[in-house]
C-alpha cells in the first residue's frame, strides 16, 4: 500500500496544538522575573511509540528507504526532570520525513516526530522576554561506508527550537538577539564537546496579542533531507537552567489636569506612542516631561509622567451665513486668496494662449521636414499633443504622495520652475522638432501639480478665511474660479489674434510654402503665443506660490473650525 507520508505533518499539527488558555494578559511583572515559576513539566512526544496504535509505524515500514534499518523515531523525558532542568533520552532520532504520496520521494524534513513541549507560558502583550538555557548532547551514530563497514562516529546533531502562538497553525514568534541559535531556531549540538553550550534569544510578544500565554518546543527528530547523515542517532540531550525572563520595561503615564488618562508599558530601548487625548473646547498640542516638551521620536529613558498640553480652540467669531458683500470683503482682505487666484489665472490663461497658437506654430514655425515633407504640420501637432499628454497622465500617480510629503506649495513651485526650464529648451530649439518636443514634455510635466492641486489649494484658502473671519466663501470663490476658467479661451484667442494682426500675419499664405510664407515678425509673434507667454507665466506663478504659506498651520485651523461648530 502506497501511503502519503506527509500525513505526519497533519498528525503533528494536532499534537502541537496547545489547549485554550485565558485571553486576559498577565499583570505586569518586575523585570528579571522568570515567568516559568509555577509550571510543572515539559511533555515529550515521539511518533513511533505506537501511541497511535502503530498506524504510523506500519506505514513507515512500506517506504523503501527504511527497509533493513531501525526506522523508529522514539524518545522520552526522563524521570526527575523539571521545567528548568530536564534530560531527553533519544532512543532513535529516526528516519521521519515528508514524502510525495505518488512517488514516495522525500520532499522535506520532518523533525517534529520527536518533541519536548512546554505549554501555557504566561506572557504580557507587547513585552520582550529573554529565553536562556544550557544544552549539551551525547547523541551519536555510526558512520559507515558503502559496504556497511563502520568508519567513524557522527556526533553533530541539529535540533529546532520554536516559541509560538498556540492554535491556528502554531505561528512562530521571531527570535532576536540570538546566541548559539539562529533566528529560525536552529541549534547545532556536538557530542564530542563535553561542556554545555549557552543558548539565548529574545522574543517579542506582539502588542495586539490576545492570549495570555505562548508555547515552547524542541524538535529532536531527524532532518532527513537537509542533514542526511544525522539519522539513527541515540543518546541524551541535557537542558539545564532553562528560564524565560521578563525584560525591563518602563511605565509611561499620560496625565491631564492631575488625572491619569492612560498608562503604557514600554520595553527598554523602545519608543512610546502618543496618547490621543480629548478635551472639549481644546486641542491637544503635545506632552511635556519634567516641564520640557517631550519628543516621541526618542527612546524612553526611564519611567515617565507625560503631561498633556492644550490649546483653547474657541474661535474669535462664529460661522455664519454671510452676504455677498461680506464674502467680498473677506476674500479681498486675504492675501492668500489673491495669491492662489492670480496663480490660477496665470497658469490657466497662459495655457489657453498656448493651445490657441499651437496650430499656427506647427504650420509656420516648426521645421516639419522631420516627417519627410515641409507641410506635415499635422504630424508635428499630433506629436506635440502626445508629448504633452503622456507626462500629465504619468504625473497623476505621483502628485498626491509628493504633496503629502513635501506640501502643495513646494511641489507646485518646483513644477512651475521645471515647466519654465522646458519652455527655455523649446525656445532654444528654434523650431526643431526634437528640442521643442522635449521642452513641451517638461512644461506639461511641470504643470501637472498646479493642474491637479489647484482646487485643493482653493479649499485650503477657504478654510483659512473661515478660521480668521468666521465667514465661509465657497460660493463666491468657486464662482470667480469658474469665471477665470470659462473666460480663458475666448479672451486669450482674441489677444493672440490681435498679436497676429499687428505682426503682419498673412491669412492667405500657401501652407505648401512652409515657413517661408510668413514674415519673421509673424513667426516671432506665433512663438511668443505658443512658448514665451506660458514660460514667463510659469516663472511668475512660481514666485507667487512661494508666498503661499498657510499649509503649516492649516491642520490646527481646521481643528478649530470643527471645534467651533461642535460648540455652537
């Protein structure tokens, strides 16, 4: 009968599952406390003791690799052992592994066929613990040649140690600050060395851990695939002075008005998270320790009492429905409103001028011979349109994250300067398709922050005005914004037409003649409309937005607005 030997993993999963423990976290214990006090004994398990009625043993006999050998994985904890000191007698480290059910091929190690387990170790959520013990081994096996003759002894044996969350697959806890044990829990024993080896590691119980206990386990079976020589070993494993010690913690009390709002326990060498205290009519501005502002980015140095600092959020005026006259007065007196409106007007109207002059530029200024003929202005226009659209689309993904990190003011200012650089490149291109296309691409990339963030900046200004005056100016502000947008195209087209007429533009010129059909003055006027106006406008917009300085205090102002509404 061909059996799937990976059944072993399933059987062990059930064996390794620890019984349900209380969900309440243990009360804080002093640093240095050995939390194993009160626990009685490690428990042992070996798969081939016929505890399962011999099912696994009989299945293992069918595997070709085990024929003619002592296959049994068997051992036990000796009498007289305690939690801190125990001896594990290994009768045979075995031949256990995970096998493919179809081919009987060995696919993985399975050292869990023999284990020592300690259940219900009490822990506190979020606390660090140091596991420490001495371990030695007398395990050995005969090393034989191909003919079965003994040629020496195998004295090295790998075992696996695991700290885990009981239940749901017994998820392992990471080991840190390890000594003579890997972060994955591997310990290398050598019976040729008589002295014990000191092993230590730190585990951190997650802050959100709901159970009040963890499990500890040694896997003592064979690593049949990884360490193929370490099979059929016998002897003792001695574990002494096994402790799980609670590491040092500091107590941090959050206090307001001489009352403790919250208490947190912080591991030595770690930071403490702030406590989001609330007080009606006030905004939390921070905490002090011993009279000085506390930096939450610093490591907690000792027990702390952090005192909440408040800022009264009462506003100078109540929010009210304002008349048009009052709204006009509120916006007219606010410098930030004028900055963002002039910024938007310069950005929007220069863009309208560029769009209205694009066809003329591609007909009469661009060197269209790049496309094989002097009158291929349509191809040039399509190329410039693509070079403008693609950067705008790509930038849409990055604008919001950049603004969140650096602020809308900085990102928009840098964008305008980048756009101005693109304009200079296009001007220097003197009608050559490649530099003009590169310049247009940079201009459009630089314009992306302004294009995507202008409404957000307007919203910031509206909140700022409300904070100062108590007047909400959404309606008026958005009406003016819409008027600027709607008027941009007709006004700028009219201005461009006037510039063309003044330059001597010949409307009856033959397109087949190419740029030679228009005078130098007309070509310059067209270049001014397509490149120069927007380039200059971007420089002016960069200067304007530099003075847009409301972002720093805006969060506190918005909190004050909300508090004002709540206290009405």
